[in-house]
C-alpha cells in the first residue's frame, strides 16, 4: 500500500513530465473508454498528491483521480522505451509528445469534475495531509476531537481525519510518541496529542527525504518478538482496523493518566 510519502514522491515525478503538456488519454477500464474523445486536445494543468490519492488536473476543469490501493504502480516511459509490464494491465495511459505515463493494475481511476470531487463522499472527504502546505493543525485537532470514543491506532488510518498515513507510519508514529495504539482518543492528554502530531510531521518528512536510500528509520514495524529499541521488552502485535499493528507493551502507554 502506497503511503503518503510515496504518493507525493511519485506525484512530483509525474508533475515534471506532465505539467503544462498536451496529453492523449487512454483508459484500460471499460466504463471510462467512452470519455476518451471528450479529453482530446486537453492539457495537464497540474498533478498533486492528497493523502494516498493522485489528482491530475486537466485544462477543462476535470480531474483524473488515481488510487494505487495494494497493487497499483506508475511507470514513466520515454516514447522509444519498451514497456516492462504487460499492456493489458494498464488502467490509465497519458501520452505526451515525449513520454507515456502509465498507471498499472490500479483498481481506482475516476474522472470527475472539480466540483463533484469536492462533494464526493468517498474521494472528496479527506482530512489534512501533513506533506501539503495547506495542512491545518487546528483542523486536525478538531477532527481528532470528534473521534474521542475510537482507538488512536484506528483513527490514524482514517483518511477523513488525517490523510496519507498507512500501516507503517501509524505503527512508528505511535511508538515514537510512546502511546499505545489501543488508547481511546478521549483519554489522550494535550501533550500526547501534540507529541503524536510532532511525529506525524517528523516521520512523513523523514520517509520523503530518504526515499530510495537505504536509511532504516523503522523501529518496530514487523518486528514482533524482537527487543524494543528503547526498553528491550519484546514487541507485541495485534489486529486493529483490519491490519496488524505493533507496539511495545511496556513503554507505549496504555493507561489514561501517564
Ligand atoms: Zn519499550
């Protein structure tokens, strides 16, 4: 699953090739084929990442939305390059005079007007994204406050509260903040909430900065039974929000009043 830093990294690469360019759009999804003619002659105004979504803004005020989910990937080919993946897996192809930009295997490609995207219940309802300049701390705390009866490990994965956080980030953010994923949001102190936000910024930016390098910033993700790097207690795991979460049972605080 592509988490926010990876999505931003790829959106930056796509932007360099597509922004300002006239594109020919081909869909590998049958129900979208009929729209190809209506997209002829359009330019790409911009490519942006919001949480885990790619949003490719077209010059007629429509947006191509792509979500890679678990299996999708992007490739950028020069026109003369041979593709390294089968053509039948291409779901979206954007051709410029020099490049072919292809989304492979992704189940989610949508073509929406900007206005429809803003009000779309599934795709338009995103919480603030820590890698975007429009992140609002006030808005994040307001949305968090509405989740008082839910567990923080579940809430961090809820894209309506904060966007771009996936399983690796939620595990590492809570470990560094010394907060157990099972804590209810309503039991968190102000200091703990600010500590969580601090680590949201730190870890999303660390991942982004070290993309493709072999710098290991992961402390406990997928390290069940290995000693906690802080206190040596074996790392535990449990299932939460449909995913496996990891925590140190000793130094990640489970009690209401630490
Ligand atoms: Zn520990």
